[in-house]
C-alpha cells in the first residue's frame, strides 16, 4: 500500500515529520499570528466554488509544535483569508470525545466566523479489511468522529477505503463498511466521503464502483487531484525522506479518475506541489480540472492541500489560493 495513511501508520509520524523540511515562514509570533505579510488575492466572492484549507498543508509546524491544532482555524483566516477549514484527526487524535476541547475549538470558530468543513480520519482501521471482526472494529472506530463532526458543525468525515486482498474482495468489504458507517452517520446529518488515497482507492473506476454499490445519498467521494498513484516502491527506511524518495510504479490517469469521482463528490481536494513563473501548478492542469468541476455543477468546497517542499507551507498555500481564484474566475 502506497498511501499516506499506510506510511503514517508505519512511521507513527513523530518528530521526523517536523524536522525533515523547512518550517513555516514567516514563523509564528508570540500572539499566535504570523509575522510579515502575505500575498493578497481577490475575486473569491465570484467563484463558483468555495475555498477551504486542509490542515495537512501545515503538517510540519503542527507536528513540530510550532502551531497548535486549536489555533489552526484562526491561523487560516489571518494568514490566508480562508474562513473554512478541514481538520485532520491525527492532530487531535485523543480529543474526539473530549467535549471541553471540542467546545473550545467550536467557540473559536464561532467567534471568528470560521466554518468547520470536515474531519479527515486516518489510523482507525481499514474499512475494506477482509476479516469481518477487524472490519467491524474499523467502522465502529469512526463513530466518535461522526459525533465530533456533528458537534463542530462539519458536513462530513473523510475516510479511507483500504484493505488487503483482491480488488473484488476489498471492494465488497469497503462497500459493506461504508454502508454501515453512512447509515450510522445519517442520524447525525453527516456524510461519509472517500478520498482516492492510494491502493485500489486511487483507481477511479474501482472507487466509482464502490460508490455505486453503496448507493446512499450521504456517502460520496473527495476527489484528490494529486493522489492517483496506485502502487509505489517501498521506502528503504521508515522516515519521511525515504518515503519521498519512493517512485510511483502504477498511476491512474488523474483526469479520467477525477471525472469518474466527481459525480459522487461532496468536496474536492486541490493538491499542489510546485508552481511555474505564471503561478500555475507544474504537474496538474488546474484549468482542465476546474473546468471538469464546474461542468458537473459542483459548488461546494475545494480544499487547498499543499504538499510541496520547494516553498514554505505559507507560500505554497498562498500560491494555491491565488491560482484557484484566477483560474476559477476565468471560467465561463
């Protein structure tokens, strides 16, 4: 399995993620805001979609302790003018049932007019596990995140349709788990959405088939524009550097996959790595992607997920936002 989910579970994250790359620039000041200025962008109000910020974009400073999870929503608004956020459960893994902690997070968002969009859930077991007992445990492990999402005012939790076995076996098991989890989540007004996140799930046709099998209105997809690698080489050691040195051995066509997943989309993840002199992503044609998104009638959140390393996280997020606004405003 080549996904971040599998690698994160093996590595246990820890300090390596915080020290492998340059940290945020500018650094946090004592009051929790950033020193220095940011590039301003305009035109967001005219977009056909809304922009949110995925917390994973700031994973290095979160893992290092330079930024606290509770401060993430306001950091997104103050530094990037983004007032909608997507959480990653790894940054508050032991707080899913802590009402005081969740209450503080909710209060901060309410005080500053910030929308909690979704919670990305990892490390809770494989929903496509072919062992029934383990599959059941994985489903039940997600219940607390459904309840936390409702409390925070999110519309969804993002899950992984992972498992070991043949494509057919894992598809059957994933569909069974998603049906059970989405049925549970329906009582809370929460959607369960699946990201193409490595392995079988990065095969657009496979994940489309799983969605069709489930067939529930609150079960959908979160197309990730940069995550269509089905199989990677194994890292030589369990470090972030070693993982980044791996190569993709089998990749699904990102545009075909995005097209296959968009009809079920309840969110879109705009992955970026690097930019050219014109401010365009160098490996993903966002003009083509956003045209596809618009043509499906999607008007929800497009979440920024910067994963590059040539820029600081602040720079990468700012450039991604500017690119999305420029291209989005240019589509008619």
